[in-house]
C-alpha cells in the first residue's frame, strides 16, 4: 500500500497567539488537500488558539517539543497530557535546534518518543548531520545512531505510525536544499535501518520526511522520490508558499 504523504510546518519561535490565528486563517484555504496529511507544529502558547482556528479543516496541530515526565516540578516544561488535552496530535522531537542549543541527547529523545506513544501522540523524530559530519563521511553512521537510540523500546506497531524527519543541519534555514539524490539516499538508508531494527513491513509503513529549505519549487521533485514521504518545513510554512508545498502535485 502506498504511504500517505505528510507535510508538516515547523513554525519554530515565530508568531504570537493573535498572529498565529491570522496565519491559520490565511493558509486554511491554501492547504486544503485530500490526499496529504497536513500538520501545523506551533509554539506552545499558540496551540490552544490554533486548535480552535483549525477546527473543521484538514489541519492537524502539532507541538514543537515536549517533556518526558508526566507532571511535577519541571519549571517551564510542557507535559504530554497537556498537549493531548489541548487537541494536539503530533509532536516534533529531537529537532537539531533543540539538540544544538538546548543540549538534547539521543537518550532524551528516546524518553520523549516512549512518552509520546504512551499518550497517543505521533512523534516526528528529527535526525540529520552537520556540514562537518557530511564532509567527514559519517552521515549515515550518525543518522543510524540517532534512529536506533531514538526508537529503543518501541514496538513495531508503534514504529509503523511514527514519522522520521531527515533534516541535514546545513540545509536548515540556509536556502541550500540537499540535492534530490542526497535526500533520497539518506531517507532510503533510514528505511533500511528501520527494517534492520524491526522488519520489512515496519520499514514499508513508516513515513520519512525530508526537511531543510523545502519550498514550493523544490517539493515536487523531492516528494517524488521512493523513500521521501513528505516534508518538514520551516521558513516556507509561514507563507502562502506552504500551500504550494502541500499541493505539490
Ligand atoms: P527551513 O525550511 O526554514 O530550512 O527549516 C527546516 C526545519 O528545520 C524544519 O524543522
């Protein structure tokens, strides 16, 4: 069975609650599409108004991060149950900005993955190499490590419904898109890694996105690759171009 494409916007640290509602209103008609899953991953404070503004549309709402404890003395953190209660369906975990600026490790990401599933949230787990790592030729080793540790303790049934986003760090926010061949090569390698951990059926079911300067013009070729099931989009998700990415065909 063909995998359904999934296009998610990652708003990062952009848009106040009122700006967020205005952006949903603007993008709503542009992202209407029946055969692609559309997700808006928004800052925590925007979640409640965005869920409300997206009611009755095809837009699912995601968070950009989450903590791995249930509740308690973790000042500033957001618990999985809070996201679920607010109407969130997806959560980005282990984005390179969280790993790079906030010291998140593969082990932290794994704890969050396990928690997300406990609460019925679909994780979008990010992985990807820096330019230095690519030049050293360790891209696939590094990405495999991120995936293997990230998925520790998860069952095949859970893994089947997860989303992995391959985001080369050097392509994020730089306008420098990975070539179609580079993106497909790593996404295929991730799928092979999932087959090794689990089995072919799980590898065939899991959805793998490419992220890094995706735009309306680069999306069609990227999303046509055998192992690329959509995109995780930063900058372009805040603009009308996001509608073009969703309706890439
Ligand atoms: P850009 O699309 O702005 O390069 O960001 C990609 C990204 O980090 C999505 O998570």
